[in-house]
C-alpha cells in the first residue's frame, strides 16, 4: 500500500465516507469469525479492505488500521483527538 492510497482513505474518512469491512451476524457482528481464527480474520480484513477496515464485535464497532502511516497519524500526529 502506498502513501497515496492512505491519503485517499484518510481523506475519505475526514469527509465522513463510510469504511467497509467483513459482513457479520446481525446480532453478534463478526464475533464468531474472530473467535474461530483471530489471526486469519485480521489478515483477511487487511487484505480485502485495504488501509482501514471496519468490523463489529457485538454492539461495539472497531476500525483496523493496516498502514504504518495511518497508525502514525492516529498515535502521534493526532493524539489529542
């Protein structure tokens, strides 16, 4: 993944566009998929959905950041937010 891809993804997030991720159960979300094989689930989400993937565990939504520049933006550059 390139910085250009990340810039496009973060720009989309800033503009309020929806982040997609693996489909899950209506009630449990992706809980069962994650319980079966956690590493495979996370790797598949990164491969299929790119720099940012969204998934649900029960009623909690998680965003998985898959690019080092995205992690830097969240943890260092924008840590006050």
